[in-house]
C-alpha cells in the first residue's frame, strides 16, 4: 500500500542533499524536489498511512483528508515559487534551511497524531530560525534569538498540553478538542503563539523583517498557516477564536499605517489576514471553514508575492524603509506591476484572489449574526469590514505607493533578476487566475461549496469600499494630514520582554545585588564574631569565676596575671589536670540535678 | 510618467470621476433592484442604503489614519536605536 513517500521526507532529505550538487544540476535538482513531492502527493489515497508503533503510542505519520491536502498543495506550490525566487543567492544554508522548514510544515499538517505533530512543529522553529540567522546581521541575530526563545516557550506549552491530554484521555489522535480543562487550554495557547495572536504576536513583526530576502518569503507561508491548519483541525467552532481573530484583524492595521520598514508593514498585514482565517475557524460553519482555508491558500500566494517584490527592492537598492524609497517604477517596472497585483489581491479587488475568499468569512459572520444568541456577530462583521478597508489602505496603497511611486528617491537601479521576476510572475498569475476562475480552488476546499462571489451587489459594494478608501488616502495625502513616514521605531508588546524585561533585570541587578552583598557581610560578621567568641568562651568564663576566687584569696598584680595566663592557656590547649576537668564535670552534673 | 504634474492631475481627475461614477452606479442599482430587475441579496438593512460601502470605506480610513497618527504614534514612537542600549 505504502509505495508512496512521506511528503515531509522528500523535502527534508532532499534538502539535506542540496550541498552535494553543483551549478546547473543544483538548480534542476532543487526545482525537482517540490515537483516530485507534488506528484507523490497526487497518488496518495485518502486515509492513514505510515503507522508506526512507538512504545505504547500509535503514531500516524501521514493522514490525508481534504483539509490536510489543501494545505499540502499550497505548501508545495509556494515552495516551488520561492525556490525559483532564491536561485540567484547561491547560499546553501538558505536552501537547506528553506527545505527543512517547508518539510517540517508538511510533516505537521500531515501528522495524524499529536506526538508526531509536535515533533514537526518544533522542527519548524529550527528551520525558520536558520532563515533568520542566515541574514548574518546583528539585528537578525538578536531577533532570531528572541524568535527562538518565544517559540521554544510556545513549544513547551504545547508539549505540556499534549502530555496532559494523553494522560487524561489515553489518546493522541488529532481530533476536535473543546476548551474545558488545563490541557486543552495549553494546546490552544501553544498553537496560538505560532498563530501570532494579539500580544503573543511580536515575534512575527520583530523577526520576519530581519530574515534574508528569500527567508521572509518562506516564513510568511508556513509558520502561521500551519497554526491556522492546526486550529482548523483541533478547534473548529471555538467561540474564543472569533474574538481573537477580530483583534488580529483590527489592531495591526493601525501599526501598519505608521510603520516605516515596508517588510514590517507586510508583517503586520500578515497578522491582519490571519485574523480573517481565525475568525472563520471560530465561527466553524462549513462556509466559514471553507473561507478560512481558501483565504489561507490565497494569502500564501499574495503575501508571498508582496514579500517577494519588497525583497527585490532590497536586493537592488539595499533599502527597505519608506523614507529611503520612492519612484522605483521607472527602474523596476515589472516588479512594480507584480507588486500591484499582490496589492490588489490582498485588498480583495474583484478579479483578484482575495475577492473570492475573504468574502466567504464575512458572509459566514453575517449569516451567523442572524442566529439566536449570536447577535454580537454583527460587531464581528463590522470590524472585518473595517479591516478590509484598512488592509487596502496600508498593504494595497501604502506598499506600492511608497516603494515605487511617491516622491522620487533618485534611486536608479536595475530591474530585479530574471529568476525573481519569473517567481513573482507565477505568483501574480495564480492570484489573477484564482480571482477570475475560483472553481479549481473551491473544488479542493474541505467542504462542498455553494458560494458565488461574483454577484453584482458584491462586486459593486466591494469596489465602492475600496475606491472610497483610496479617496480617503488621496485626500488626506493632498491635505498633508497623512502621517509622513519618519525614521522611528514603534514599540509593540515585545516591549514587555525587550525593555521591561531588561529594565527589571537591571533593577534587580542594581537593587538585589547590593542587598545581597550587604546581607552577606552581616552574616559573615555575626558568624565570625560568634566563632571568635566561642573559640575561648570556656576559658573566659573560667577566668571570670577563678579571678574572683583569686582576688578573695589575696592574689594581686603580677602573680594574678601569671595565674590568669596559665589557666587561659591550660583551658585552650586542654592541658588542665584531669582532676579539675572531672571536678567541673561533676559540679555541672550536680548543678543540673539540683536545678531540675 | 508621474514626474509631469499634468499627468498626476489627469490621473486624479480620472480617479475622482470614477468615484462619482460609482455613486451614480449605486443609484442605478438601487433603482433596478427595487424594480425587481436584479435580485439583491443583503444580510443587513443598512447595506441597502445608498453609498453605504462608500461611506464606510471613507470614514473607516479617515478614522484609521487619524487614530494612528494622533493616538498610536505618540504612544509608541521611539528613536530607532531605542532597544540598542
């Protein structure tokens, strides 16, 4: 039965062999890996494969159903595109890390049990952090380190949840979990960290813009989408997700408006888009889950495309801050065009891919709001509409405008290399293809679809929404109210561990360490003086008693001094006559006897 | 292409007229759907108002920009080397 190969292994083992190839063969080999993986995928029948007994655990390494298949397809497609995109970098570390990362994502989505899911989940972190470190700048190093810390923590939370879940239920199956006890919450939050929920999100906006040019494209596709997949698998219809998703869709757009680093703007809009997916999973109806998955599929393509176009800008100009860029449409017309396709897709313009998927989630929210007890979904719908207008504003207009149009920065560079243009071209083609002809995408969604995006009303209303958002942008810009881009950094919730954590550390360092030294000196002083006291305490007490006797007996001056010295030395050195020692002991016993 | 202010002006003119055109189209649409020439599927009453989406998009973006500029930025803006020392 299992003549097939595990998709994850094709990528991971295939990736590890890359350094052994040279020149043209390497290019061909790398492109063949995702192609071979895709063909392999087409031939795997539905159901569980690669069943492994591991102690008392029953592991399922390959679970194929419609949900995992959908994510598998898009992961293969984006790997293929990204590989083309990074062909000119000639950096084996990046190639290998990219394949391991993509392989880990494939492993996680096909895992049929929680344990193997966790193993691949952790591998994701390793692959991705390599892609960040491969940039080799100081900023990338420290951002990568913070990224690693956050994900190591998230992994631990998830692992604790899985262990507790297993001890309680005795099962590792990837089935729906309801939020009831600690184990379910731990798994929920472990996944939530990778999903970039509000407040848990800053690892994403911190690290993604610091990764290598191709690394960011890889990163934008896998970590958050694997988390979306995991939520769709384990927590569909969990109401908390609706409100978490609403937060994700809403807050990043404010940051995106004032952010200067254009890849960071895209990172914020990535969270915003994942918010739509999380809302869909939270609503949990067939239409909503379909919408979430379709939007994940499209987002991987258009977000990848946008990151690729910004990567091309960095590659040619070495700059990415909006303050340094502008007017590049003259030197990079193709990149400009592809970027605009990505921008139109993320903004959900009719005939572009976002249009056919985002509206499914909104439709599901609207339908839900008419049901009894779900009236609050109206707010969800309104916030999502607000976020739709906002995303056009920052990702749809701001990105192309500040990079390629706007004020002319005077930069005159070459057009992006051919392989980058081909990669962007494929992604752009798919964005338009899906937008114009969504049927193939709908046919691979988890549930049967009866959804028609191209009603006159939908097209007209969406166009109105977008054009008037653009009108707002234009008028604000002409009036000089639009916030000018400034060289600045905007603190986010990573402030908690980057600044507050550091400040706390320094405060503790300044307060607790001197306190520690002070306490230590007191203890030392008490201990040493006690020791000094007890060193000759016996001798001193005896002297005190004896001197009074001697004074009574008439000893004075020199003789008294001699007697004192002799007694003191005798007691310290233990050279008292045995009789005296015995007498003292007996006296002591008698005293005790009398007094008690 | 956009170095010539004439071209920018022309582009803006096209844009402003298409915005107005959309609002006119909306009137036509409302008229036709009220006459039951086209079937209209809405989830909420307010979606039927003339220019609801236009108004929402415009106001949403103005609020977004104003809040970002006057509330969020003063709160979170720091020097670029804020975390370095």
